């Protein structure tokens, strides 16, 4: 608790400095053109064969650089999957190195603050710690937010939702300027697969409601909220090909060394499922929230209609 | 010399008091492995743990009592030290005259009545009355219910001021029965000690009475020597009002070895003396069992002391022989689903036999699923810890409760042992399952199951998947019950194992590692 107070004070100072900086930037340098990296503005980038941070660097470059999505002075949320009290080797949570790389990149792009959280399933402090994400994210300069109590969530209407018409969403998501969705690729007993859309379960307080009211429809409904992530970055470095989403041992995991990044959440999940099918057959139609989402015009499963870049390292 | 000794006692006593209390307070709980060893040196838990693995601690406490009397009461007992603190504070509001103590007759009827209430049932195989009167466990319950609640309030005050760096902590489920009981003991002890110092220890406390009985035969006792000039300084500072100046007798059965009298005596008359030397020299072979004339009062006490010890001894023998005439026949009637004993309890009977309901396990549980039972185990299991999966489930990698237990009422388990400890088994009722009732995907139970006792299999005639439960692998952690969204009745409910079993190890499922060179799209 007292350690955290120290961090708080640190944050206060950094935050103050950053907000002054952002104030300056918005007044003095307002004519500064948005930085566009040389890589071009692809809709979907797939990378394979590298280490998490390395693959991210390649992918974001091909997406036009992080500054296409993160503006100076913004408050950014990076939302990984920290659902389980498992080590990085067990592949149940997002890779901590990837989370750290994204955090650093956002700060480099001038983000005033980067916040990392997830609504864990297991004991939250154990999840934050043993996933390695808390340490990695803090070291990278992020603030860890709490998500274990209902008081951190605010009720929001979801007008486009079919079954999920209202939900309590984490206030960090509601209050931020932009957020980045960083799921990990896993099987799931209920939803079949858990990727980008399913990762929204971690910004919602009452997950049971989703399970009880047509899970697949609710997952799609969740992706109709007005505050959608600016980027979906699918961690497929270690993928859980059986016993997901929690897994029981490292045997459930395969080292796939891949990463998918897209502004289109449906496309990101489509690409990830297709990639996953090479390890273990998975009919994309059975992951029915993807199909439902396409019907609801959340995104497209037709990857050919997008500008896709494939990078092998 | 006694001044130094007293200072050492005071400092050690405060240290023990603090360390013991910290075991029950959340912010120190993560350090439980460092703090919990101090809980072993508690008389009643050690007594009950005689046959479960903490005999060495009981032997230690017995030996110091045989040597120096009720050192436990002034040094190790948290409720005793609390009373010293209260009476110190109360002294600030008293006049000099009011602060002065004097000899008072022992409340023998009450003392032995409470001792009987505690130890007679024990001899008949019922631990509960002793557990509810044990001073350490009472302090544990007070700490767990009241002090930690205060700490929680303060924590959340900070969480309100620093929302980004201090997290909000939900309050432990409030159970009125245990709160009232703890508050009653706290108020009773506070009032008694504010007015009459260690009166509680010498009237109500059964541990005090038993230790007092043993102290009657201790080797070294505080005694008044010939140097005494009847100044009465010793008796004015005696917490137990046990220095009988007229008869120049110190009632060792009530003396809590606080050393106050010895530090007060300017003539060095009140000191610890070897109790058997002179008597043996004077009365020679006749000494054993013979009562000197004019000491009828003391012979009465002696008889009572022997009775108390005899009773406690009988209780221990009865336990060793597993003599249990009142073993409840109603066990089967106890509602199954809510009487899950924590891991390490071995069986509900083992828990009832050994647990003093000190609530250390309740305090240490990071998921706050251990709660005091009010009716779940039946009447003889009042306030014993049981698991309740309403707000969370038992952490697969966590063994905190088995590590903190002072007397192996919960036997210590390694994380590996605990992962196979089957405290109960889930029961799946299809007719409540969302997949069956709503014909939609769910899988919440499968998602949470740590051993994969639950897997999802294709559900006939649909493209849905439905849970399949292998009860032999299930350890009863309650993750499925907790998360199951079915209402009003959940589809997964854990049924308690009256006797804990070892579950079958989770199936090993090695898979072929696939090498992929393409993106697949």
C-alpha cells in the first residue's frame, strides 16, 4: 500500500509534467502535422517468426506507426488479458513483453499516461503479479489500474446491442482518450475462441450476465459500444490450443510466434482464427460471435477486401 | 534483577501481542508465513493439537508452567496482554487510591464452574465450549471481526483519497452472530480489566484455571520471605489480587507471573523460590500428599486443582482413545452443500475436534471465502471455518489457510498436496444449465475449472457445447459454482466431502507440437 503511494506521488509528478507538455503541444504546436510513418496505412498486419516486442515493432510500423493512433497528451488504456493466475509460459494471459513494448511505444508517441488493467477471474493480485504484466507494464512506465470491485465500473447504455443493452464498463475505458485491445489467442469452452472481441469481457463488471444471455450474441453486442479500441493487437506468441481459456499446464500451449494487428476487430479475430486452424482445426462459423459481429456491421471477415500486410521474420 | 526481567516480559509480551494480532489483519496477511509461527505457542490450540502434531509446543508451555507458573498468561496470551493494556489506560482515569489493589478472595465457584463447562464436554469429545472460552481464540475472533474491520475502513479511506494507488477493498461478509459474540467478549473483558485487572483470567478463563492448577505444583513460585515488613507494596500492585498479606501467602493459582510484586518490594522479600526444598527438609518422607495443619483452605484449593487437572487429563486421554459418546448422529442431516471444510481439515470431525475457531484461516484467505459457520456444521460446529463460494472460489495455487493454522486443525499442505485435496465434489444438474435451458453457449464453469474436471463436449442435436463433469478429478474448489450464471439454482454446486479425499490427478494431455510456416490466410 505504501509502495503504491510512492508510485502515486511519482505518477502525480510525471502526470503534472506531461499535462503541461500536452498543454504546450496543443497550443504552441497545434499546426504540427500528424506523423505518418513510412510503412503505410494497412488495415491488417500479420507478423510471424519473431519475439513479441520485435514483431510488434514490425507490425506497428506497417500500420503507419503508433502516432497514427495515439496523439500527444492523450490518456491511453492498454487492455491485455490478465484473467488467470498463470505464468507467461502457460499462455493464459497476454505476453508481458508485448504489453511492455506497446506501453513504451505509446509513451514515446507522447501519451500523457498509459493505463493497464483487466478484470481478472482468479484472485486479481495474483493474476497481475504472476502474469508478469504488472511488473513489465510498470517498468515500461504504465500505471496499473484496479478492476476487482464494482465501484470501478460505470453503467453504460449499449443502444446497438441485441441482448446486452446496458453494461457496467470500467471507468478507465470510459475516461480515456483511446484504448488498445491486446488479447491473447486461446481456445474457449463456451465461445470456442477467445480473441479480441471476447477480450471485452475484461472491461465489463458482470460477466455472468453475458454467459446467461446468449454468450456469443453478447460478445458481439459488447463490440458495438461507442468507445471502441483504436487498435486490436492479437498476441499469438504462445497460443493455447486446448483446455482454454485457463489451461492446466504448459502442455496446452504451442509456441506459434505470431502477432496480428488491425483496426478492424472482426478482421483481427478472423485472421487469428485462420492462423489458429493450422494448429488445430477450428471452423470460424462455430466461433459464432465473429459471424454475428459481421452481420451487425462491426467489421468484416473478408480479409481480401482489406489491405493486408504479411511479414515473416 | 526483577526490574529488568519485568521489562523484558513487557517488551516480549507487547511484541507477541502485536505479532499475533497482525496475523488477523489484512495488510500483514501476505506475510502470514513469517508471522504465523507465533500462533503455535498458544495454550488451548496446543493442548488440542497434542495428537495432531503440535505436541512439542504443548510440552514447551507445560514445562514453563511447571517451572515458573502462569508465564503464558502474562507473556503469550494476547487477551491477557490486552487486559494489561486496558488496565494501564484505565489507571490514567483513576485516583491514586483507586489504582491501589488489595487481596481478594478467589471466585472459586465461577472459576471451577467455567473450567467444568470447558473441560467436561472435552472429555466427552466436544471441543466447542473450550474453543469459545479460549482466550487466544477469543482474541483471534475479536481481531478478525472487529480490528480487521477497522483496518479495512482505514484502508478504504486511503483508497478514497488515493484512488489510483490504493485499491478499494470490499468488506468481508458480515455475519451478525460472530460479530455480536466477539463484541460481547471484547466488551466484557474490557470492562472487567478496566475495573478489576486480571479478574477475567481468574474467574472466566478455563485456560487460566487449568494453568493455575498446574502452577500449584510448579517448581519456582513467588513467595514472601522473612525480610517482609508488611508494607503491602506488593499487594497494591498485584493484578490478580492474590497476595494475602495477613497469611503471608501468594495464591499461585491466580498469579499470572507478571513480576509486579517483585519489582515493587524494596526489601527483596517477594521472590521466586524453589518450592520443594524447605518442605522436604522439614517434613522428610511424610511430605508427599500430607497437608500441613491450619491450611484447610489451601487443601481445598489443592483438591480443586487436582480435579481440574484430572479433568483436563481425562479429556486428553479421551481424545487419545477417540472416546466420543455424543458423536452427533445428525451429521447426515447437516445440509451438505454449505458445510465444506477448508483444505487440510481432513474431515469435518477432525475440524470439530481440533479447531478452536480462532479464525486465523478466515483472516488469511485472500479470496475471503472462509466464513464462520453459524449452523452449517450443526451446533457443535459453531463459528468453525467453512467455505462459501458465493463471492469467490478457492485459489488453485493457494494453501494459505493450511499454513497459518496454529494447531494443525488444518494440517499443513504443500501446494501440490493441496491441488489434489478433494474437499468436495461439484454436482452438475443439466436442467439448470444455460446450454440446456436457453440453448445458447456458456462454458463459464469449464472456463474456470483448474483441473479440467469440467470439459465441454458437443451437445446432441445442436452446434453447442455442454459441460461434462468428471467427479474423480474435481477437488471441490468451487470455481464452477461461483461463476455459474444459472438462476435461481446454479447448475454446478459443490457437495462437501465429510471426509476429505485425494482426487485423481488431472489428465495429462500432451499434444503434438505443430510447426507452421504460413499465416493460414
